[in-house]
């Protein structure tokens, strides 16, 4: 997917990017590849692959959760890495207020430089572990309209890391690949225990060759407060996931 194909694919879904936004994506790509030479941000560096598997893939969240396209949501991206999905969403929908959480300070520094270079405002960068970011006494706990996570962990683990950051009445949007049904089955108890309720799953495909790649976007509503003991201390959610709780 070259840049013009990227632009057209979004337009086919009613998302029109301006020339300035296309220039921001082009600069994003350049800085990503340059920085990746000395900081491991991504294994994907070819321009067509970055536009498809990072930029376009990130923006599919706005197809599953259309409020992203027009509402001034406060979005929190847990474990954003090189800024996916939150920064492509911010470029496309500048009214969003974005908080990005990552445990590696070098990545946070890259994202800070990237935001400065692209002229992005309303982006807040937090160097923290996901387990402590929305912990019991954190000022960030249950503050966000929407929490996103992409390529971070299994859904049963992600739910413990992300749902405590979403406010009651807010939502959690998980970007998953093809094995979503099994992940959902394992995570049902944890989602309920953490105050969530699955609202729906949007299935789509990335136009890759020779075969299209499946993507599943899981929307979970935050219907009640998360118990204060969650998330547990760093490392525990992954080692002892809340299965069959």
C-alpha cells in the first residue's frame, strides 16, 4: 500500500486526509525508519508495509469505533511503542486528546521528538509500566474516554492493564489478529470482574498479498468501576492471568 493507495483506502471509508495530514504521515515514516536504525521500534520498515500494517491498521480503530472520527475524546494508548495506534489516529483526527504510556524511556523520547516534528499538540507522554499507570492511587485511574492497545498481550492480560484506566461509561478498544474468539472466551471472566462488558467485535481484512490478513477490533464498554486491587503489581498479570475468575 503506497501513500496514495493509503489515502484512497481511507477515502473509501469516508475518511478524507488533507495534504498536510499526508505530509505528516510521510514525515512520520521517515523519522520511524531513521530512528529504527539505532533503536528497535519495528521490524516493518518498507514504505508499503508501514503504510499498510502500521498506519492503515491503526486507523481501522476508527471504523470499529466511529466516535474517534468526530468526538473530542481523551484517548489513552497503553504500550504504544512507536506510537501505534494513537498517533495515526491523532494525525487523522486532530480533535483527539491523547495520552501515551510506554515503559521504555527511549521510545518516549522518540515519540516526543516525533510530536514536535509533526506539530502535534494535545499529546501527553507518560513513562510508566502499564500495571502501575492506572493503579489504585494513580491520578490516571478511570480517567479516559477510550483506552487502546495494539500488539501488546493476550486479551485476558490486556483487560487487567487497560480497563482500570477507562472511566465508567468509557470504552476499551483492543486490536487483535485472527485468534480473537479463543482470546475472548478466556478473557470473559476477567472482563466482567474488571467492570467491562463486550460490546462487539468488528472483523475486517488488510489488503495484503497474496492473502488478505484478518483483523479483529474488540470494543469493551466500562460499565462499572474496576476493583481497586487491579491491576496487580508489574509482571503478575502476564504470569498469572485472570482466567476462570
